[in-house]
C-alpha cells in the first residue's frame, strides 16, 4: 500500500537521524566548594551561605526560556501553555504548583478493582491499573510539578512491580507507595524515608517484611537487604562526599567508605519485626498493602544496634529503634549532596558543576530558599524539598542552555508524555492502548513506569557509556544505559504509531470481537478514539513549513534545533510532500517525528 511505503521510507530516514551521536561534549572543570555540614545537626552549623544568585525573575521572559523551564519541571507543555506563561512570574507558577491538590494513583486503581477479589479469574485491567494511573496523571493532571518530582523520587527510592508476585498481583501495593511519594513530593525527605520504611511495597520488594530477629541456635540472621540499600541508594551512598558532591579521600588519596559490613549487620536489627497490619490483612491483601506495616515486638531484635558510630540501646522497641536509626542516618553530611545531585540529574542535567551541587545541598540543609521574586519557600528544616527543588530549578546553571556539559538525555517515558501534552492529545484512556500496558521492552521505550529492572533503577546515576567521548571525558550519561541498537528503532516505531494515530485506523468490529473474546468489557468504539490527536494548529502552518518548524522548535526542543536539523527537516518535508503527495496532516506528523527523533531533541539542554 502507498501508506506503508510512506512510513517505511519515513522510518529509514528517521533512523538515519536518530543514530547520530548522543554523546555529551567534554567540559572544563569548575572550582569545588570546600565547606562541609556538621554531622548530627538538624540545620548545619557550618555551611556555605545560601545566597540566591542575583537575578530578576526573568525565567519566563521569552517563550524559549519558558519552554525550557517547563521541560525540566513538568511532563511537557503545549504551545498555548508556553505562550500564556511567557512574561509572567516563574516564582508565582512555582508557588501555585505547590498549592495544587495531589493527583493520586490509588483512586484509579479503585476504578479497576473487581467486586469479587476472591475470584480465581485473572483481571488484566486490575493488574495494570497502576500503569493506567501513571499515564493519565502524567499527561493530564494539573499538578505537573508534583507529578514530575514524584516520578524523580520513584527513580531514587525504587520499588518495582516488574517481578510478578505480590507487587504485581496486588496493585494497591505500588499504588499506595507511589501515592506517598506524590503526597510528600513537596514535603521533607526525612518524612519520606520514614514512610518508605513502613511501606509494605518496600518491605516486600527489599525482603525485610517479616524479617525476624537473629537466632544464635539456628544461625538465623536478620534480613540485611533494606539496611544496605537504605544507606547505599536512599541516603548517603558508599563513599564520603564533600558538600559539592566531590569524593573525600584519605591520606593515601583513596575514597573514604561510608559504612562497613558491621554497620549493615547492626542496622539490619532495626528493621526486624515489621509485617503487614493484622487487622487490614483480615480485610484484604489490597487493604493490608495500602497500610503502613505493623511492628511485632516478638519478632524484633532487642539486642544492641550499632551502626555508623551510633548505638541504640538493647531493649529498645521497634518503632523507637526505627526513628532513632533514621534520625542518625539523616544527620549524615552526605545526604544533602547525594540526594540533591540525583534530583538535579533527574530534572536538569547529568553533570552538574560542583558549585551547582553545593548550592542545592545548602538549600536541602537549610530548608529554605528565596525565589527570584523575593519570597522564601521551605520550612527551615533540613530535607525540605520545596527549598531543594527551587534551588535546582532557579539556579543559573539550570537556566542556561549554553553550558558545554549541560543537559541530559531525555528519558523515553518523558519523550512520550511530552508528545501527548505538547499536542493536546484527547481521550487519555491507556486501557485501550495495548502498547502502553508494557513499554519496558526495546521494541517500545525500554522503560516502564514503576517497573525498573532492579532497585538500582532503569539506569545508574554514575553510568558512563563505554567507548564514548562523554565517557572518556569523565562525564556520566545515565539514560544511555538503556540506549542501544534495538532501542533506537524501537523508539522510532513506537512513536510513529502514536504520532500518526494508527489506533484510529483499527477495524472497530475486529477490535470488539477481540475485547468480547477476552471478556474485558471494553468498547471498541471508545478504543479507536483513544489518544486522539488532530494537530489542528500545526496543520494551519503547513503552507509555510519554516513557521511549522519554528513552532515545533519552541514546543519540543526549546529553541535547540540546529540550522542543520532545520534544513534537513525542511528538505525532507518538501521532497516527500512532492514524491508521496503528502496531505497537510501527514506533513505535520512527519515533521514531529523528525524533530522528536533528532539528537537536538533527544538531548535536553
């Protein structure tokens, strides 16, 4: 068919663009900050003063600047949203976003929960309801900053339902876990750590749910999994850090380790005795996995618990032990640069300068930040995420698109949500989109919400691509860890399906027959309308392709399209429009695909 030839030619052309270099450019070094946080202090007594860089609130002065900010702080923005905010106060937008009510995962799961949970019948819609909730909220929820930050937190404090068993079969588990991240996205990181510790999803995922106190007679030892990952991944990391994120070394110039196996053994005793709430477990598994775990003192170790130079006295009960342990860990000077840098990486840039890291770490420690309009955010307590996020987003390094080593590879999930939001996709009904039920494969996005392959996330924050210019320059590019020869054409094909609205071409009768055979109760009439996109505004510009490209540059690449890419798109549009007699709609679709598969787009500057 002519259309098949069209898209085959298109795919070949796009692969030629997307396989261009994704490697970051080498950069010069930056002066390192020297001050450190005094261990054990709630608000550090020795810090670099948090001085907000002198600046007017010009973040939204141009549409390009507005688009860049929204690209870092939301799941995407459309042209009208960008234009409406341009010239207004970014500080006001930030405060308004903080005030918006949270859009949660659990209510969506409840929509798909069958009346008879005891039935042996497998319910696909119920099992995948957390996925539906993510796509709905990330694309259509009004609290975009909260949703984006919660997603970033979910990539640090990882729980995954990709392994089957309880976290798959009981979607309430992951739903309630993600809800605690959403609810606390603008709260305090110390509170998040406590909520995470008692969360059944984390207890199950890291196997300390039901961990018993040691028994010398049988050789039984407390489960050490959570104790290890709490230190290694969730709080302080494996090596001591300066406030600017640089590694501390000893007299032999070797990195100083933050903990030993003995510390893990002592800390593991703290988390013994936690299990599902008895009362809620009698009601249902969903209720139990939606309720903080209960401490059972008979299973909790009453031995002395020593770790990180601190001892919890013998005989201390479970809840008191957990509070004391988290308080002590939270006082560690590593936590501010360790968590602060990872949040920078998730939102803004993979390789922040030491000054940027120190600036954010100071805001984390002081718990307060002054916005460009002179209004302070934060509760003046260490770990305040409002202050931390403001420091990340309003720092000059975040606001500049011209740094040699600035920017990051866009995560595949964020590329898809960006498209959906940029072009005002209608009918966000992921239950009708089979491709969205599992996007973890290389034929899709190589990444699926809440379904990382391990507790180490989809990719490591310190990943350096082997044999690459960026790796040779000592630069990290985390997202390249899930970029390979299979994922590149997979992304192109996945995106093409949605951009060209292939769902709308499905035969309604055939689709309904499939739904009926599966007993899903779904309507094919609604299915073909799912993720409907018309591109009405863009179609009006097809007679002037330069203006179409200009608009796409603002909405998708925040002004980063190179002259070479612009010319390539223009030439291709002109050539294929003549050769294949492309309609205005097809020209728009082609232009979008070419932009979103170009390296100018894949690297968020």
